[in-house]
C-alpha cells in the first residue's frame, strides 16, 4: 500500500514538474513573441517617422534669396514670401501702425557688401534685419542690428535700430499676389529697394560712394604694365568725368585691340559727348565694319543710331 502511495506521489510530482516546464516554455514563447512584436512595432514607427521626415511639401511662404551686383560688391536680401490668398493685407493681416517683420516666418535680412548711404545716413557694410511699420499713406523703414530677434516683434527694441526713416507708399492698380522685394533701377552707384504686395508699393534708395575709391583704383591700375584703358575710359564716360582723358584712354585701348568693335564704339560715344560729330561718325563707321565681320548686329545698330544722331 505504501509503495502504491509513493508511486502516486511520484506521478503527481512528475506531472507537476511537466506542467511547470510547459508553462515555462509557453511563457518563454510568449516573451519571445512579445519582444518580436515590440521590435516590429518599433521598426514600423521608425520607418513611418523617416518617411514623414522625407515627405517635402510646398512652403506656404517660400523663402527667397536675391543677390544683385551693385557698385563694387553686392546687395543680398533673404525673405519669406506670403501670398494674399483672398485676404485684405494692409490694415488687416498686417495692421497699420505696428512693427512688421516685412515678410513671413523669420525677419527679412539685407546685406550690403560695402558702406552705403540710405536716407542720407551712412550705413556700414554688413547684414541687418529689415523691419517696417506700414501705414495707409507712409511707411517707416528700420534697419535693425539684432539679428536674433527674427519674427518675434513683441520683443522689438528701438535702441537696436541702426536707422529709421519714412517713405511714401504708392497705390498700384494691379494686384501683386505674392510679397516681392526687388533691387531695381540699378546704376553704378545707386539702386532702389522695392517692396510690393497686394496693391501697395514702397521704395527706398541705396547710394554707394565709390568715386574716390574708383579714382584711386584707376590710378593704381594704370601704373601697372597691363593697363585697363578700356575699363578706365568706360568709368569716366559713364560718370561724366574728364572726357578728354577718357578719349585718350579709349584711343590707347583701340590701338592695342584694333578688332575690338566694342572699344571703338566707346570711343565714338566719347567723341560724340565731346561734340566731335565728324570724328564720332568716322569711328562709328569703323564699328559697323568690325561688328559686321564679327556678326554682331547689336553693335551695328548702335553705331548706325549714333551716326544718325550725329548728323
């Protein structure tokens, strides 16, 4: 009887151990399955995140950078361009009498490659934030030295202004959908910065005082063996300097480059400005011959026009 009980107990213990082992195996399988599912979920989430990062959509107010050669360097402007989209802009979306970042997102920045004058004030070469205060008939334009402010105009501080001045706004009959800044009416020493949006335009002028620097550069260049007579004569002609000196340099340029019809054309224009009409016509006739040989119709037309004006 005792042996039967012992055998029964052994069987029960074996069964219990077998059940425990089965449970352990099942638990291990469950853990493996759980870990596998977690890893798969993490991979899926990461893949979705990467796909989201790689999905590029159009910006509501796209960034634009413009760079204009000006004087002896460049003017660069970086700004975001919001659109009207059926809204009333000035006086509503952009309130009158409040500081505006002059665009969207971050503040607009303007970089001058050399010292300039704006509204009669000297501005050193460098980068400035461009803020404005729009009003119905006039705008205030501000150059701001703190580039970290960005579009957060609530923290705008007047003491960080480098310059503030007023300009009149102009009403435009045609609507401009997207905010636009351009560098317009560029001459060797002046340019206009135009801000246009909706039916409003404001402009301000930038002046570069490069004449003294140019005169010094010309003197240095002409002291070298390879002398840029054409460039020097061109500067004198474009800026109404001494035309007799300009003609002397143009003659030397033409002598060194007898086939250069563009140099001969400059000489003809200088002669015309000196009221030497006969000489201007003779030189322009040579330009026509040289330009035709080079198959350059533009210079042929320019020379023909000068001849007609000189007669």
